[in-house]
C-alpha cells in the first residue's frame, strides 16, 4: 500500500473521488494549485507512487519492479479506503501509470484527465535517455534530473514548475530514481492498448511541451474516447503553469462523466 493524503470534499453533495498521480521525482505536493478547486467538487485522494514521498522504496518488493506492481499498489490504496472506482488525474509519469491502469484494471477508472502525457519518445528524447543511461554510474542522479528538467522545461515561464520538481526530487534516493528512469523508457508499452479503452479521456498539454505534445496529438487520433486540450504559452507541467485553465477543464470533464454513485472513502 502507498502513502496517501485524502481530502473530503467541502461540498456535502459530493459523491465522486478524484485520484491524483504525480510525475517522476515529484509527490502529491505538485497538486497544490488543484486541491482547493477540486475539493469544492469532489473528494480527493493524492497518492505518492513507489519510491516517492513516504511510499515504499522500489526495491522493497519481492518481484522485479514494474508497472504491474505500481497498478496493484494503487488498487490496494483505493481498497483500503473503500474506493472501488474513481476519476483519475495524472501528470507526466502519473499519466503513464493511468494508461497502464486502463490496460490492467479499467473497471477502476470512471474517467481520466492526463496532463503532460508521454505516449512515446522522439529521436531527441531517446538520445537524452541513452546519454543518461551511459553516464548514470558516474554522476549524481540529481545532475541527470536537472539536465532533463531543463531540457523538458527550457523557457523562463517554465521556471516555477521546473524548480518545484527539482526541489521535490532531492528527496528521492538514487536507487529509486534510476529504477524509475529505466522503467519509464518502456512508456510505449503502457500506451500500446490504452487507446482501445472506452474510458473517457481528456489530454491536457502545453503547446511548449516540445518533446511530447506532437506525438501525443498524433497518437490519440485513433482513440474515439479521447479529447485534447492544448494550452498556449505552457510547457510540460501544465497543472502548475496554467492551473486555472487546467482545473476548469478537468472539473468540467469529470462532471460530464459522473453518474450518481457513492465512491467516498471510509476510514
């Protein structure tokens, strides 16, 4: 089971739960611009993925660490709170986990809002991954993380989200980081069948998410259950850089796909 923060909605009529999943090196703190607005409409469950925050380290599992383990851990956390189904919001790595969840346990997902989504790597990003793998044994992991953060979020208006992720990533151990760094390179397998899922999906990306947005928009064309929103003057971490637009779009989308049901947690 993973570490989590559960927030009851300030709306007494709320019955649906949002599960928030963060990016690599981050934790639930990256959703600080979402919590107030989301809690006005839904119950909110922020989960720290393995190797992040106070969740178990990636090497604490008996089996070789993979996305199946991550999905099982998310399910265990939901079950502990008596949440059978929920709406999911993921950023970057969080969106990758949601894609795998759609393959392994689609019955858990009522709808999905996926921000800064990665469906595959282009030649430039693949080159960076190769460099990272080549030098990872001879350099501090935070050096590689900073390099990727600056390449992914290069502009001045990306500075706030870039700095937040670097600050939070300092709390991550070297082993946890490099395990995720290796696993994330299999991102194409997580999206391989996700487009077949009938679960409603809203993809929100910044137009300046230069490593991933073009591939994303091309890939989701074959998904009749997917919609895309591209935010202007915005980079990879769209929930921070364009929080208001992100929040409004996410809330409207989830409401549009919310049937009356009880999905609240019980202690």
